[in-house]
C-alpha cells in the first residue's frame, strides 16, 4: 500500500533495518501489539541496503518481506517505532541513510508532537544495545518527536536475563545470531507496540488543535 492521506485510519510506522532477521522479529511483535489496539494500524516498512558506490542495490519492490519505506509513510504516521541491529553500539548505516534524507520533513515540522520509540538486536548482552537505542532517539528529538520507552509496569524488565531495556525492547541474538526471541523479549515488544499505539491515538488531538 502506498502512503495514505492524513485523514485515513491513523497508523504507527514500524520502520526497521534487519540483515539477519532478529530486528525484523521484534518489529513484527511490536506491530502485533499496535494492531491489538483498536482505531490504529501498524504499517511495517524497512529500509533497503545501501552501497558505497552510487548504484541501485535493490529492486524498487522487494521480492519478499516488508515494503521499502517512502518518505510519505513517515510524513503521515501517527507514531513511529524505529528498529535497527546494534552496529558498534549505534544504529546501522542503511537506517541512518534514510533518516538523513528526511530534512524536508524536519523543515516542515511534519513529525512534531508525534510519539516515537525504538528497538534493537545485538549479538551480545552488553554489546551496546542501550547506546544504540539512546543514539537512535537523538534524530527523533531533532524532529520534535516525543520519545517513549518501556515502563517498568512491564515486569519482564525486572526478570529478563536476555534483552529488554526501559529505553526500548531489545533482543540478544547470540554469537551465531541463532537465539530465538525469548518470552520476556516477546512480551516486552508486544507491550511496547501497545504503548506506542495508545500514545499515537492520545496525541493526535494535540496536533489537530494546532
Ligand atoms: C558491522 C557490525 C557491527 C556489529 N556491532 C555489534 C555490537 O556493537 N554489539 C553487538 O553485540 N553486536 C554487534 N553486531 C551483531 C548484530 O547486532 C547482531 O547480529 C544482530 O542480531 C543483527 O540483527 P539482524 O538479525 O536484525 O540483522 C554487529 C554486526 C555487524 C555486521
């Protein structure tokens, strides 16, 4: 589906990059949480790979999986859940590359007062998930978005021995990247999806009265 007009059903854009599928699994769980809240939809989109040489690296429409994001998907969203693998404690370049192309939205204040949240996967427990989430939040604040993490009312935060942080859901994929998203990580992603959906609906009137 292409980008919708602002008066269609509000949606939270779940935008991610995932090379090996761990971040995609979290994205799908967050989308399930969003879809469980009535009156708001989840729109799952990803960014394509990038290349150091100036050439098209991917077909315009992917062979499988989520569609590639368009600027209008972000422009018209009621909220945003942004996901990236941890790469050297930071977000992956393809996602940053997309964000760096959003100046027009920034100049027009298109994302001001919209809620945003972030999620990540890393291979190791202390490999920089939290710095990834915190640094992902910075461009969103520049856009005027309101950041929402995961509150400790999600008690899995106190119990997890794998992923899960108050800054956003995470998954520890393991040395070979073959750990399944465990129950705590899954429940936290669901809770995060529900929360961003509720916030997207609650904050909509705030923007309409401007
Ligand atoms: C270039 C690069 C840098 C990475 N840096 C980190 C890191 O700083 N900490 C970590 O724990 N894992 C790191 N990883 C591992 C990925 O975060 C991990 O495999 C993640 O689960 C991949 O997510 P995906 O399956 O969604 O692609 C790195 C992987 C690559 C390719």
